């Protein structure tokens, strides 16, 4: 959700972006039981508002849960309520860690992976 502090809408109807900041609605959910399902997470977080997506991360080689996932809530207020209500709460036998999700850092793929340097 983009919240405007200073809504500078130009003549073409496009916002200039000045004074705009974004509040994330995506939450990181850690320390999940390997038996937790996306439907189970959706049910838990649905008690705090509308859940627009629920995703558990799985290992691509084994197909097993990595023990964490992401929930996206319908609004910032719902996300804040969900963090307050679920962080530290026991779910499927595990104490959840819930906080605002951070953007994944981008990897630099230009180096080639051989250490570089002068090898002449």
C-alpha cells in the first residue's frame, strides 16, 4: 500500500512520487512446524484481517518445508494486528516468529564465481 504524505498529482494524473512512502503488508513467519500448511497459516492470520496470500517456502531438492513462509495482509493495520497477535504464539507445536518481511537482497551475478583477480 502506498500512503501519500504529499499527493503531488500532475496534469496527466500521475503522481510525482514526492513525499510518498510504502508500508509493507507482507509478513515473514518463521519457526514453522514442517507439518504446517498454507491453509493453516491462512486460517491463523485470517483472525486478524483479510489474508491476500499465504506461502510456505519449500526446499527445491527435497520438497520439504524450510520452516518459514510469508503472509500478505489486506492492510497495514491488519498486518500490525497480526504481528502483535501471532509473534511468540505457539502454532502446530512451535513458537512463531512473525515480523515485517524485508526485501530479498539482489545477488550480483556479474562476477562469474571464480574469485576474479589477476591470474595471468
